[in-house]
């Protein structure tokens, strides 16, 4: 959902989402499946922040950390994070009830996903 925040999905973001899917689902996800999921989110006007607020209450610490990692990889797919992305990730850290140290550690671990 974080890759949909700007209304455009790039090749780098598609690649990042495929990396996330491979790490989380232990299977590849093709462009068609990603397209279907993105279309559903867009059609239903699902926003990352609101989605996380509604579903994360049931998540344990590990699930919240993994969710943040996945969202970070999507948000950072184009390289530098913009102000809007930084603000979104910061609010997600608060929603997910992660400390600054847990947040930083989660991001460092997420960067290792790209090398898998």
C-alpha cells in the first residue's frame, strides 16, 4: 500500500514488492497478481495508514516488525525517501508501537532481504 501513496507504481517498486512477497510468502508473485492486488486497493481507496491501524491490533511484535520492514522496502524502492514517505513511515512506527531502536533494527534487517 505504501507504493500506491503517490498514485504511480514504478518498475523498482514492482521489484521491491516481489522481493517482499518472496520473503514473506516463500513463493514468487508475478506482475499480474501484484496488479490485481493493487487494483483492489485502489478501487477500495485503501490507504496504508488506515489499513495498518485497523489490522495491526491483532499482530504480535514480530508481525508488526515484519510489516514495517515490508512497507519500508516498498517506500524506499526508488532510493531516497521523500518527506511524505518519511512522515508515513514515522506514523506507522507509532501505530505499530515500535521504539526508535526497534524501528532502526527492523529497517537494517529489511535491507538484508534485498540480498536474498
